């Protein structure tokens, strides 16, 4: 208690300008140099953290110059791969995590996370750019941290995609051999959470409970699909260019197998980062572009002379791949399902009494939202 009181007193003095400090103030600071140094270190750490959280934007001319460099590098690359994070889905109204309005940022401020119906999201311009770049063999593989399923829905082939943290539309039976996979038209994670992955539905072949594919913080993903770690590692080993889009890289940096760090520096893939905030890989990057993913990708496609395909719901593969629920399972979830193309016109949203509560409560995204709601209720 005495130490806290002393720290508060010293902190108040440090906030004063030198001309405002009294002789007693200077004497106190002189007698407690350790406390002064400790408080200065804390202030420096806060300043560094604040700078890292700031969003920076390259001006129009600089952005075009950098994108031209990126386009030239992609044209020269033999094996280009892309790592994607939450930043490529913000244009689909899916919040990121560490941006100014991100989920974790809002929670740290004690704010409530805004409700978001993830089933309304559609692949963004960036998703569609990535798909066509792969089709043209300018990109060989995509490694994503996102669970929103938008890469799959863009038409990107599954063999070219590693969803390291799972897919919210996929549930599996791990009791069957090989593992049996079912793609749904709704978020299957309503009842799941950290270390609790059962979805409540049963496998029609063996009767075991199905589980989601989400890898939460603190968990290690073991499923072959949709994680596809084998594909990610093979792609990283062959890569001569890595393009990181919309990721803070604070999680991806921990996966050493994705960065070829054991190779000599000259033989490592060239790293290009598109992100508004600082990342822990910035110092290793050949080029850092400060811009929104959709803006950068639109310029990139212009430089490459590639037309960007529009997202077409009729061509969305999820409607072909999805396994329908049996009549007994119709009430096994309360999430809004994706509307099939044939039913879009004249369709009426399902009016459920729990509409807003069930939007994102529970599951891979809702854990943060639930924490925020509990905190607000307790105050």
C-alpha cells in the first residue's frame, strides 16, 4: 500500500513540466530513482504498444509504387503463397481482432462487442482476387487463419486451401475411419467452445456425436481437413514468395514451419505484408504495404492485367457440397442458414424469438461477445 502511494506521488510529479516542479518534488524524485525508472519504463511500453496499434495509410502515390513492386515480384515468382487473416473479411462486415474496432481491442476497453450475423457475409473482393490468381497459377496455395468459410465459398479449391483454425460450416465425425466430414449451410459452433467441441448432432453411420473443426486459442489442431497442415507446410517449403494479407501475424509467427527460418537468409521466400498495423514480421519483410486489403488487391489486379470475378451466389460451391439436415435434426440449431440461390427472391427471414441472442452467442466467434455481455451485466 505504501509502495502504491509512493508510485502515485512520483507519477503525479512526472506529469508536471520541470518548471512546475518544486524543490520538494526534485528531492523526492532524487530519493526514489528506482521508482522513477520503473514508471518511465511503463510509460515507454505503453507508448510503443500505442504506436503498434495505430493504423497507418500509405498515400496514393506511394501505394501505387509499392503495389507495382508487388505485382512485379508475383510475376517473377515460381511458387507464390498467400497467408490471410481477419483483415480480408472486414469488408464483409466481419470484425477483425486487433484493429481499432476489433473484438479483442473492444474487450480490452471494456466495451461490448457489436452483434454480427456471420451468415450474411459473402466473399469479398480480396477473396475473389485470390481465387482467380490461383486459377491462373500465379498463386499456388492459401493458408488462412479465418474460420468464416469465405475462401471455400469464393470457389478456391480445397486442395489449395489450409484453414488452420477450422471452418464454421464444417462438422466431422472423428469416430468414423476415415474421419467423416459434413458441410452445413449454417454456423455449426453454436454449442461449442474451448475444449468443448460437440455440436449435439449425431453421425448417421456410427451414432457418435459430431464435433466442430474450430481450433481455439490454447488448442492444437489435429484434424487433417479442413486444417490441411500438410498442404500448408509443403507450400511453405517450396515458396519463393509469401504475401500476408490482413493478418497481425501474432499467431502465425508462432508456426515456425511456415516461415523457412532454418534456411539461409538468401534462400528464404521474399515476404510481402499488407496490413494497416505493425506486425512482428515487419523487419523481415521485403515490402510492407499500409493499405486496406481490397484497395491493394484492386490495384494489384490492375497492374497484373487480371479481371476480378464477381461473387455469384449461384456458383457458390457450399450449396453443392452441403449435407442437408434430417427432419429430426431441423431443430438442432437456431443459427440463420445460408439461403440457397433458388429461394433468395421473395424469401422471408426466419423469425425466431432468440434472433439477436442467437446471432453469435457461443461458438468460435461468440466467446468474446459473451464475455463482453457478462461484464456489462455485472456492472
